[in-house]
C-alpha cells in the first residue's frame, strides 16, 4: 500500500512503518504524528579536555560509541551493550523516548593497538589469518588487505569492519579470518590496519606472507 487512501495526515510519515496492513505509515510509532529521527555523530578529535595528576597534565578526548534505545523510562541502561549500539533513534511524537548514550575517554597520544602476533597459515582451503592484541585503547576495529606480490596491488578482503572485541580496552583479544578467495601457491602478503573510534587509520602492520612451500616438503622416515 502506498498510503494514498489512508485518509489522515500521517500517511506519508518517512520513518519506521507501523503495523496496520492497509495504512502502514499511519500506525505504530507514527500513531501520534510523524516520528522524528535523531542521529548522532562522532565528536571532533580536536575537542580535548585536560586532567591533572600529581601536577602533570594529561589530555583526553570523548568518543561517542552509540545509543541503546529503551522501551520505557523505567529500564536500566545495559552494562555492556557493545553489540547493540546504534547511531540513530526514532523519536515518537507526544511520548517519552528513552535511550542510553555511551562514550569513552581516550588519552591523547596513546597508541590504539598493541599487537602481540600477526600470522597467515595457508592450507588447501585458503589462508587462515590470525592476530592477537595486548590492548585496544581507542580501537573500533580492523581491516585486512591482501597484496599480490607480482603486481603490488592491495585489496581489502573483509566486506565490513572487523569489530574490536574489547573497544577502548587496556586488555587484548584474539582474532581470526579465513581468506578463501586465493589461488593455491600464488605469492601473497597480508596487511592489518586498526581503525580508531574516530574512523581514522591509526597503524598498519605487515606484511605477513603465507609459506605455501611448507606443503611440498618431503616427509622423511627412518627405520631403526
């Protein structure tokens, strides 16, 4: 239905369709009038505040992580909602609209990721890429690139950002990614980059090269 015969002023509300079969834009969240959409964005990295510890100045930025909508004002904000962040909120007219806003403090100049290991293990099915971090301060996630060593061309192989398991944490985590879009034995190298909470590239690590020739080593046996 296109709402042309709904008979009210809410028929063409642009955000979030309702539940009515014949007039889907005239019910649900739009039943009290056309709902509004609220969007939040990252703060400017130049917005810095200063704290003093033992008369030593330390500078910080505030990073907006996202919103978690609540069903009503009586709900409590989740303690660890990393999988539920959103940057948009549909605000119903003539009603209370509740959400929790999350952010983090990051010390200016602190390295985003401390990397412990980064390796690429080849197999007949593809290449298993693994990495481990010791800390992920100011880190939103990772991108992986495959480099063709014959042409020098780099291609990002993860369709979406690989999210940090511990965003903004002083602790680390382990990650793995299968690259199956490869030709067995071809000369490749892999690069890893970390993206901070401002969506900026902080560091790039690599190259690591899968050693295909390991699969062609002869197996030796000794009879005694």
